[in-house]
């Protein structure tokens, strides 16, 4: 126990340099800024304490409120689209790119984040340049711009915010991709492989995966019923009994007891109901197999007769 406590103390010592640097360069700087904001000081003259006069002047300035509105829009766009961009990139890498190439694409998507802001600014300024920029060249080729017509995205007030945000999105989506990819990689590959074997598309795998996601649905719809969902691929059972739900892993395949007389009656009623609704003239074997693969028919009461 003493050894464990000493190891924890060593961990705090490793954090101490970072805490000191944060205190000196961030916390102290914030306090100093607040102090200076309450003075009349040009940087060279003597400081004169004027309390909140600078703040009163600031709040009366229309340019401040315009800048604040732009900043709020920027924060909203960053919060939503950086996370959304990272999620989209992580899904593309994890589910739509071959495993051998995933590391390459992760590096490519993450590389912009390693660039300095100055380099990113210069790069996108050249891309947006009305005379030599790639965007204007593409628009000229597509016929959207004609002759000497150019598009100055950064110089136009109506497009400047969006044009400035796109490079930020390009640079920082890689960070969100790494975070979401770590979460996606933590999911069991066996579950995804089982879903693929069952005929699920990539998007269906993303949307529907496996028993834990089924739990709230079935438990919410049938709170008073006792039921069981069995995953034969992974020998897993979702058991809902007496308002309690548990996910169990089985050591051997599940063997159910023979149906009771009451259960057989319900099975016969359901089979008769199915046959009554079926229109033989519109029978479409391929269509039925599309909606429900034939390998599942052996577990469906109404389909067992067709397998015999």
C-alpha cells in the first residue's frame, strides 16, 4: 500500500513542471492583463489607474459588438463542424478504407494539424488568391467564371468568414478523427464481422450494431414481458426478466426446451395468420430473401414448412 502511494506521489512530481509553466504563463498573464486593462497606459508612458473606464468605452463601441458576434458564430461553427468533420473522417477511415491503407489515410488527415498556423495561412491565402489561386482556376475551367472575372473570397465581406473557417476545419478535423477513431477501434471487430456476414451494409453496421443497442428498444416496448434475444454467432444472450436486463456470455450453444402446449398453440395461430395474409400470386422468393436471408428461416415458425 505504501509503495502504491509513493508511486502516486511520483506521478504528481511529473505533473509539477507543467503546473508551474501553466501558472506562470497563463494564470499570471491573465491577472496581469486584468490589472493593465484598468489603467491608462500606452506601453511607454506611466500607468494611471482609471478603474473601468476602458470597459465602458469598449462596450459602447459598435465594432466590439460586431467582432463579438463574429466570434460567437466562429465558436458555434468550430464546435459543431470540427466534431462532425472528425466523425466523418473516422468513419471513412475505419469502415470504408482497406485496413492496410488506414494508417496512411490517418496520417494524411492528421498531417494538417501538425502544420503551423502561419504555414496554413500562407497556403490558403495562395489557394484563395484571385489571380493565381487554385479555386479561381477551377471555376474558370468549369465555366462559372468567364474572361477576366475573379472571385475574392477573403476580400468579400459576405464570404470572408466562411473562407477563413474552411482552413480551420481542414486543419483541426484530423484531431477529431483521432479521438473518434480511438472510440471506434475500441468496439469489437467480431461484432462488425458478424453483422457483415449477416448481410449488413457498412452504414447498417454503423447504425444498428448488436445486442447492447437493442436493449433499450425492446425493454422499452415490452417492459412487462419476459423475453430473450440470442446471438448464435457470439454465444451471447440478452435476457429481460422481471424488469431486469442482463447481457450474458454462454460457454456452449444455447439449447431451448421443447415448446409447451400453449406455445405450440400460439405458433399455430401465428403460422395461420401469416398464410392468410400471404398472396401466392404475388409470391417473390428473391424479394423475401432480400428482406430476410434464408439462413434465418429455420428460426421462424411461419417459414419452417417451406424449408422441408
